[in-house]
C-alpha cells in the first residue's frame, strides 16, 4: 500500500536532519513461530523501556496480514493501528507488550520478511522487512537480545536455523518439531534471520586467533552440496584475513550460510546466519566462470566482514548506510586483492565504479555518500553508497597510511562496540587515532558529483610544476560545490629512459593549485592518480605519444592500464565526432603490450580491451549510440586484422590444458577469449569454427561462456548450434540458464531487440525470480546500441517489464529504472521517448513508492 501525503498525493520524504532517538527501547524480545507456507503465526513478547522523559506511546511498525491480539503487561490494550503503525499507550517506564499476528510466506512475492523459495522458508529483513514479520520499532538504533522458538512440519522443514546458538530442540505433535535459538549479541531487527527447509550442510570448523573452535555450515539443497567447496574455502580465508589485517575475531560458536534461489540482491549479513543468493555460493568448474568464483569469494568475505563492520557496530539510521557498506566493500576489495593480483583487482574495481557509480553521480539520481533524504530506503543501496563509499574509506587509508588507518579502525571498533553510530563517528575515530585533521575531508560524505581535475605540467624557472584545477559539477539539490580535498599519487617518468621519479602523494584541496615537483627529469611525462588514488575524472594535455609511452613504461600498473584506456578513448571520441581517426597509436600500444613478456596475461587482457560503449558515451556531450558502436567496431576490426598473427599466437599460447582455478590459469583463460574476440572481429572465415571448437572442447564454464559470447555476435550456424547445446545441457540449472539469457541480451547483432522480446516470452523466463529478471532485462539495458534504438522500442520494453515486476516485487522493479533516467545525455528524439516512458510509469495507478521515487526523480 502506498502511504501518501493526503494533499499532494506523493509518498512522504524522510530526512536525515529529522533524526531523533527512539522513544522506546526494546532490550529483549522473544519470538514464537508456528510455521506454514500458507500461514505462519508469530507471537512476540517485547520488553520495552521508555527512552528519555516524554509521554508518547510505543510505535510499532506493522505490515502483517492480520493482527490477532495485542496485550500490555498481560492485559488486552486499546491500541490504534493506522498508516501501518501500531500505537500502544503505556503509562509506566517499562512494560511487556505481546502481539500475535498472521503472515503468509507463500504469497510474499516481494521477498521481504518471511517468504517461501523452492519449498524453503527464509527471511530478508534489511532494510525494513522485519515489520512484515511482526510489529516492532523497525529502525536500526533499537538493539535487542533475541530468543526465538520455531515449530513446523518435520518432513517439510527438517532443518530449523536462526541467529545465535541452538539451545534446545525436540519433537512436537502431528509430525512437527521445534528448535530454540538464542542470540546473545544485541542487534537491530534488520539483522534478524531464520530458515526452515530441507537442507544439507557442508560442515567445517575454524579455530580463531584465541583458540576458540567455530562450527561452520554452508546449507544448500542436497544436490548442490558438491558446489560449496569454494564458498567454504573463501569463508575460512576471510575469517583468517580479518584476524590478521584488522585484528577482528569471530564471536559466536556457529557461523552458518544458507543459499536461496529467490533473493533480491547478493547476500545478507544476518548475525551468525548469512543468507545468500545461491549465485554467490554455488560453483563448480562446469557451471561457474572465473568471474563467478571471484564474486563468490568477494561476497562471502563481504558478508563475513560485516560481523564487525555492520553487526557489532551498526548504523544509527539508514542515512548512515555507507558506514557499514562503504567500509565493508573496502574491506572485501582489499581481501580479494590480497588473495590474487592487486593490479587486476584495482582495475576491476575502478571499471565497476565507472560503469555504475559515475553515471549515477552524473544523473538525476545523484546523491551524496551519506544521503540527506529518501522516499524508499531500498533505492539507496546504490553504487554511490557502496562503491564510492569504499573509495572514500580508501582515500582515508591513503592519506593516513596503513598503520594509522589500522589504529583508527581499532579505536572505532572498541569505542563503538554494541552501538548504532554515524559516518561522523567513523571519521572521528580516524582523526582521534591518527592526529590528522579530517574536517575538510568530510565533504566527501556530503557533496555528490564526480570531481573533474585538469592537470598539466608547467616549466617554471625553479623547475617543473604540476598545475591542477578541480571542479565539482552541480547535482540535484546541490547547485554550488566547494572544492574537495583530493589525494593524488603522482610521479614523473623520464621520456628518455622510461624511469620514474619517486611517487609522491599530494592533496589538492583548493579550486586550483600549482605544486613544485623536485628532481624532474629533462623530458618528464606526468603519471597521475596512480592506483586510482581518488574517484575523480582526470583530464590532462598528454598527447597520444605520451599516453603510448606511459602504456609501455609506467611502473604503476593501474596508471599503465589507464594510459592505454585514455589513448583508446581519445581515439574513439575523435572518431565519433569526426567520422574517422588515426588508429595507429592504439594499434602500436596494443602491440607493445601484447608482446611484453614481463606482463601478466591477466593484466594484458584488461589493457587490450577497448573501453565499453557506455563509457565512451559517458565522455561525450551527446551520446550517439550508433556512431559509438560503428567506430568502436571499426577500431576492433582494425586491431584484429593488423595484429592478427599476435592474437592467434596469444590464443594458441593460452589454450589451457586442464582446468585449474588460480591467478595464472584465470589470466590465461581471459586473454585467450579476448584474443578469440579480436580474431572474430577480423571476419576471418575460421573464427566461428574456432569459437565452436573452444565451446565443444572446453572443460570449464569460463571458456564455454566466452566462446558463446563471441559466437552470439555473428550469424553462423555454429552460433545457433552452440546456443541450442548450451540450453539443452543446462536447462535445469537456473544459475547457468541466467547466463544463456544474459549472453543473448548483450549481443551486438542488429536483431537483438527482437531476440530479447522473444526471450521475455520464453517458458523459462519469469518475473518471480530476480536473478532471471536481471539476467535478461538488466543485461539488455546496458547494451547501449540496442537499448537506445531510435524507435524507442527498447525503452518501452524496459518500462513494461518494470511495471509488470512492480506488481510483484517493487524493490527489484525500482532497480531497473535508472537507465531511463539518463535521457539528458541523448538527442531530443531519444530524450522525449525516454521521458514518455518515465511519465507513463509515474501515471500508473497503484505504483509502488519504490518505482515512484526512481521514476519521478528521473524526470526532474
Ligand atoms: N546488507 C545487504 C544489503 C541489503 C539490501 C537491502 N535492500 C547486503 C550487503 O550489502 O552486504
Ligand atoms: Zn554489505
């Protein structure tokens, strides 16, 4: 139901400045669940305590099917239920409030609260799902100790799990059984979880740094057990890493993970009982790609790390979401870098930031890392809060250095253990532990928009200087910006020898500045924002020659990659605006990289890939999807043809013998398939056969999906045969079938829209499963050329899907809106068509506030 302002008809806006502490605390809660998929009865006993001196009633958020009973200190009470809030008048300073309600897990298509997925019952409470289970003050600064009892049919639900420790279990009447779980750590209700289902566990143990043994379990359906080894190895590695790098020890005797097929996002860090989208648990070489393996390790680590950064120290209110998410993403990125290649991981993280966060920061949905207002908090689990938030933490790490940063996190955890705190508390702990003043730095939390830096070298009589300017663009609600403190790692490379000067860190904190660089060589070339030290866009006056030089010599791997990307981007944007450009510098630079025997194949693979079509579009005043596609394909074909012998060498050199999952084998697989793509781009007559052979002979999903991804862009018989074979082989494996949908949605063929529309009518397509929906619809919306078809068909398709999904699952529907909000970046014809779809959505009766917020803000 849409809670609306009675005069304007719009749903209410929640503002950060309106925060006030809770009127009532709930130190203890006991829950009793009588489980059933059709109906579950929930009884809750809340011990409540007045917080401060006021006479206000106890307010409980409640979005349940039916409220059966409410009592106060054992007596019936005159409660009042309106606008999904249950108000209980209380005279004394403390009381016992009991409620009994009914909920309907099977009818819960929103997948928030208690719901059914594949015959299992499971929960999702963050951010505001607990109110769909039982009436409660559903806000993260109300922390409670939980006791839970659940009972249900033993045959349907042989396994009963919840947060904390199992304290008792037994048999009940009529084929039922029960279990009691107590969680000793006070927690906000968004971390509540329970699961009932027919599951088996991969069990293991971990001995903590103080010698305590922790029982680990990864719970899945029986047939999936062989696919849990990688998740378990990742979990143990993460537990060890958090002890070594942050001094954080696990605190309960049990840590469980449960895999669920129907899940709104990646996974959830509930205390002691993480619930995961099965795509971030299940893997074997036949069904999961290297990217899947890496993502599993990253997400398992992320959720585990939340045990401290999120659970032990949680958020005061939802505006502080980046307190736990930005910090935890930084922690998982650092973990994955330590487990593999720092250089490649940094490149991947920056690619992700540029693909998801930069466009958000440049569009109508731009918001600060710590937002000021929201209509629906689910819409703020964004790349800004997560990925830019992680960059903000990383910049503090860079400015303070690793030792002082660690002193800061130690202080943060000890000072705030068991509390619900703010981003400000985190920065304050960093300041207090390091003695470094971060007052100006706080702007990174409050100002939205990606800063743009202009940097150039200037010769002064005293020597070489770097001249810097910054500009932070206006964003909704923030027309004028202050200059930000921007940490930039800088070095100069000697054009004669290729040698770098010592790297130095400068912090640009004014609108413009000029900084002397000592010890400059005679012919210096600027290497800046090394390791991507700040999440900014850097413009320089470096020539194609300079960029090619850096792409061959820069000693910072990220800067080296970046020089090549910049060279490619400059070439492609020139080609799009003038209709043609000199490809030679790019071809030479790629040749150099491909033949540099000192480089790791995984790095080469990243370096030789052209920037994506959307990234090219992001750098243009008006995006021209057709021209971008045409010019990018022309450069790809030219690179393919001119360097064909090198691509064929690279292909042959990296045809792996047998599958192994390690950095070297992963890099070889990646470079091999990229080389295959370039061979196909030449139009070579044997390309389809080569790809089909890779498809047929591969012993792993990375190679198989890679081959399919190359074939799907062409018109060969091999393409149809491989797509058919893939479908037949994996039709019963939902996660792999998602790849089949995605690969087709990303095709560069002209008829992709027809294909996508047909796939939406495929019997295996469903709106009920968020993974499947995203595999087709979200994937299609990033296929720039196809989605932005001048007819507007792509826009209509997306809007139809959003409206259909909104009826089932508003949270997941709303996540699909942002591509339509980019209309300002396109020509008038496309902009009008995109706006028309947004207007159609906003005018739809019964629209959720989730989609309303995204669509109405996108129109503004
Ligand atoms: N904290 C959850 C995300 C919940 C999203 C709610 N809309 C997973 C994570 O970031 O670890
Ligand atoms: Zn998280």
